[in-house]
C-alpha cells in the first residue's frame, strides 16, 4: 500500500502536461486548469488551504479520464495509469484530510528557533 502523504501532485501534473500528448483541446485545458489550481493551492500556508481544492483538481482529471474512456481524446498510453492514480490519490487524500505537499515555514535567522553556535 502506498503512503498517500508522500505523493507530489505538482510533479505528477507537470509530467502529465509534458508527456500525456492529449489530442482534445478540452482535455488539455482541463489538465492545465488542474495544474493552475494545484499550484495556487500549494503556494498558500497550510492554515489558509481549502481541502476542497483536492476535489476540484480531481474533478478536472476526471473530465480528462471520461473523455479518454469515451474515445473523444487520446492519451500517451504510459501516462494513462499515472493520471488515474493521481485522481484516486487526490480523492483519498481529501477523504483522509491529508495535507499534500505542505508548505514549510521558513524560520528567520534571528529568532529563538534558530541555532547559533
């Protein structure tokens, strides 16, 4: 069983955009929109994130999956299981309330948390 907390949707989405070779403009736009939504999501601090974004991105991927399965669009065959797995992982992370790709808080050099030798 995979640990869902370790997946990196930003890397997977970037890879899909580069190598999926989608033949339908609607599917290409849905994949780009999913990437834009995810990029905006991970740029926010954890306390300001809305977990609904995971479902929104998964829905965009579902649109592509439906179009491919209905033969309205073709996809590079090795990327098909990657897309399906990412969509399932996003939905599972939403259900389990897992924060994917947490934004690490930077610690200033002059705070009490910094270690000075």
